């Protein structure tokens, strides 16, 4: 494998660990926990894994002897920078407990467990991937682990390989499945533990105990670098409005973080759109007003950040998508036989009056994208909806009508971008390299202590790594009941942007000024070597959330 100079230098980077994980570990148990909502329903569904205590690790000088612990690992869902470091943390952690322990990777996601597709991850292999981006060491996949027969097929191979614990590295849905699997194996008294790790660039798997999901830091820094570059181009040529859609699924954490890093002229926050009950036309009008006001000052250029999940948050669209989800889940078979050219009319004829009218009013392309296949968890694939083009076209139309009315003088030319894949596999920032390695190490300590149904956690991460607090959080603690595929299911609650949270408030206090004054910030590329204020800064989101 040919390596870049940076890859070679980066391979030697030793990720930092919290003090408690550096030597022998003492496990401290807190009080019993409860799910965030729907306690009775969740308790009933998870009789063996509900109510467990929070775990915190402390250092001790009493080193214990551990038997051989074979562990399996799965990477689930979208790539996020740092996954390889979670795996190397688990590897180093279990080898430290007992050098004969083995780590097996299941290939291409949860499907690898069911299909018995695996490889042993030896020291040579692990060393090739330390501090690198991507999930290519074993690949990832989106197979949903939910059926008893899948759990049983998995159990066959776990037993055959003598695997005592399985670590599932995934987002909210994959960790929900990890918890269901933990409960199943516990009920069966199979002796297999299941531990989750919080992964997703989207930043929406976080709560009081999980500060951030890994990958968010690096991905936002990559997007902010490119947004900064575009802003400099924009401010040099002074002739384009750039409409930039950012990945992140439903939540607008990525867009908000990038706005805090780069100070664009406009950034839409889906959660605000929902709370203000804004229509598509309201959003378009608000953008067009900024374009017109800047044009009046002679500035026919600017930047607009758009979260990829926006469409789902426009209340009228949300109601439509919800009915569409239930309808398509219940009538998948019949729908698959409808000719493409008749699908739109078919859907209109089946929806309630209000939703049919909204659906009929959508441009053809967007309507089609809304009825495309859901992902295996029943979510609309929002990354396929070209909101950036939809908005810029509607803004252009509005400006043209204002021009006729004499309300707008200026030129409007748009460029479109969608950033997502550019950042998902970037080499992890120091923050993600350290955070992920610590998460993997914490997972191995939870395994050593016989825990199951826990998510590895590392907190206090705006402080130097030495002071980070590692432990475990019962996954049931993060759950509530939600409607999925037309049925109520226990799921980890997604963390959306809080409008009363410090990051949003900091943005809201500045945005009117950023709209008019060209005050772009150019963060530049992630730095891996150099002064700590350049290389080790956590996200603005985390800094604002944790500012005391
Ligand atoms: P998860 O980490 O939740 O799996 O998703 C990350 C993500 O990048 C989303 O931001 C995006 O909507 C989705 O994956 C796209 O997935 P895919 O590349 O599989 O279509």
C-alpha cells in the first residue's frame, strides 16, 4: 500500500487517554438509572438491561488478572472519522488485560455477523490503520439487526469463535439494536455481552452522559475548511451566491457548527423552522430578503448553509412525510407494481386532502425523491433531496418578481454544493483520534467488568485528555418510544439542535450582522502537528455547551 507522507507521520501518533484508563482500572457504580421517557414500556421490553447504574472508571494501583477475552467488533452505518481508532483502542485494551485475547472484525457491518463473514484483527493489521480515517479495515453496512433468527445466527459464530463480547460502533439506530441484542443474549443467559459506541458525523447521538458522537469534530472541520475556501472565492469574485447543503440527517448540528466556524451570510436551522412553523415560502422569502438587502449595498454575492434534513422540518412537509412513511410501509408491495410515470398520481389519490395538496405542489424531482426507498430504519433518505437547488430556484423566481415590482435591483447567480462524503472519512483530528481511542479502551474496560447493554462514554472532553472521565451509560437510559414503520418502538432519542442551547444562541446573536457585513472566517485545513490551540480545539458547539 503506498502511503502519503502525512499517513506515515500520523501512524506514529499516540492518542491520549484519560488518566483512569492508563493503568489498572477500578469500576465505580452510580445509582440505578431510568429511561428518559416511557419508563414502564421500556422496562417491560428490557427486563434484563433496564435500570442499570452509570459506570465511571477510576485508576487504581491494584492490578487484577484477567482471563482471555475474545471480542467481536462491528462498524455500523455511515462512516465517521475515528472508527479505526475505536478499534485500535479496543485491541490495545483487551491485549493489556490478557495478551492472548483476540479481536475479530465482522465484515461490512451487522450483516457480517449474520453471514459469518469475519476476520481476525491482528497487531499487524491494526497498526496499518491507527489514526487513519474511513471504515475500510472491515467495512461498514446498514443491515438492521432486529430479528431473532439474525440474533441466533450471530450467536452461532460468536460461540464458535469463543467471543465473549460484541462491540457495535454505530449511531442512534445501531445502538438501539445493540441494546435489543444485549437484552436478547442476557435473557438467553448466553454469556455474550454487547457494548455500543457513539458514532456519527451528524452529532445527533448525544445527551447528558454522551457529550458528542465521534466523527462530528473532524467532519465539521473539513466542511468548515471548504466553506471558508468558498467564502474567500466568493468574496474575491463577488458574483455568486453559494447554496451549500450539509449532511447531518434530521439534526442541524453540522450546519450550526460550520456556521459558528465560518460566519456565513445565512444558515438555516431546521429545528427553528419547525418551531416557528415556517412554510417553504417563508424560508425562501427570508433568503431573498438578505440577497436583496446585500444587493442594495452592491454585494451580489453570499453564502447560504442548508442542513440536509430541512425538508422534514417544514411542518406541512413533516406531516406529509409522516403519512407517506406509514403509507409506503403498509403498501410497499402494491406501490412497487405502480409504473414510475403513475406513482405521483397514485400517491396523490391515496393521501389525505391536506397532504395530497402539499405533495401535488412540489416540483416533480422533489416529489419523486420523497417517495423513494426508505433506509432500513424507515428514514427518508434526505441526502438524496436536492434542497440547495430547490431553494436557489425558488429564490431566483421570487427575486425576478420583486425586480418587476421594482423592489430588487441586482444580479443573482447561484452555485450549488453538497458536502457530506468529503468529510466522513477524513483522517481524524487530534480530538477524534484521542476521543475514539479512549472510547475503544473504555469499551474494553466495560467488557472486562462483565457489563452488557452499555454504551462506552468519555466526558469532560473540553479539558485536557488527562482529565477526561471515562465510563459507561446503560443504553436503556437514552430510550423512549417512537413511531417507526407505523409501529411504536423503543429507540434512542435523537438529539436535535436545542433553540435554548448555547450554540444556537451564540449563532442567533450574530446572524443579522453576518448577513449584511461580510465577516467570513477561513478556518483552513485540520492541523495534526503544531501548537495546541491550532491542533487540539474541540468544536465550537462543545465549547459553548460546556462553558461554565
Ligand atoms: P449515520 O452515521 O447515522 O449512519 O449517518 C451519517 C450520514 O452521513 C448522514 O449524514 C447521511 O444522511 C447518511 O449518512 C447518508 O448515508 P448513505 O451514504 O448510506 O446514503
